[in-house]
C-alpha cells in the first residue's frame, strides 16, 4: 500500500513531538530484527499445525509472524514468515522467510536442512545450511560471521525455524526444561530457561537469550544476554505458548499468540 501524501496544513503544524512515532518505529524495526534472530507459509499434508503471532515494540504492533509445522513418518517440515505491518511497514518493508526439515528421534528434533530468505528493506540475504553432519555447514549464501566460530561450539546447534517451533509451538513436556543452541549461518546463540513459576493458571518460564559466537566486539559490548520469559497455558496434550517477552539492546519486545 502506498504511503499516504501529507497535505500542506499538516506539514505546517509539524513539531518535534509529532516525529516521535516514526522514530520509535525505526527503533522497533531494529528490535524485531534482533528478536527474530532467535526465528505464513502453508504446508500440505496431514499432521499440520499453523500459528499466527503479532510482534510488538514500544507499544506498537510492528509485524506478524506465521509458523507452520508438518509432522509425518518420523520427519518434519516447518516454515516461518515474518513481515512488518502498520507504521513499521510504511517505514520499511521487512520480510523473513525461513524453512527447515528434519527427523523426529523419540522426543528429539534433529534438523537436516535449513534455508533463510531475509529482506531488510535495504538488502536481501539468502542462506542455506546442511545439518546432517556433526556440525552445520553452509551450502549457499555469502554472509559470514563477524568473528569465526569454533567448530566444536557448533555441535548440537539447531536452526532458527526448529528453535522457533520448540519454544513457541505446542510442547508435551515441562516447557521450562529447555537449554538449546541455535546457528543461523553467521551467529551462534542459545535460549536457556533458568526457572519457572505458576501464575494465573499458566506456566511462566524465565531465562536468557545468549549471544555465543559470530558477533563483533562492538556488538558484544552492547549486550551479551537478553532476559526473556515465555508464558504457556495448559492444553489437553501438554503446553501452548501464548506470549513471549524479551529485552533487547534496543528495548523491550513482545510476541502475542493470535488464536
């Protein structure tokens, strides 16, 4: 949708307070980019689940996140699509499209392939990773970590799509028992829950989002650990995430599940 034109009277009344919303929205876009470094395409077949989440920063809705997951015959395929909306979408069209497939091994999830297509409004970045070996390997994409990551540190890491589903999708075990690393091709991070509590009929898991590798010294000087919490409500088969709160280097951000 094209940005509406401003009439002359509006330009005449422009003051510093009137610029507050666009400035906040620009910061919000940076918050979203950091938040989704954690992270709708519909997937065919049985055993499919889809979720819609709204992304908020500085009291503004800045985007929507769709998750889709299909499980069958011991395997899984997932897709996640994020796009900016509202004021954020008018300022800059940001779009994340990530996909993964892998195997189910008991209660575990083992990714095999991952691809990401990210449009920031200024540039487009594509990445593909092979997770079938002992450590993930890049098979497409030119982006590289700002600082090399030791190969042994990558062992056991999963992709952003699988991570998004394990934290935001339905869970059949204690949701607060979670400690997992993630690699997106340039950065190694982790989500670790440190404690849980019961409140308002929900299970609230408190933890951190850790920056572990691939970041420059300047980025690590800004922040290395971001506090986060996820609220889960009980379901007939386990737990369902309904809200995620995280504090990034740009400020707080929140995801809300939309049923």
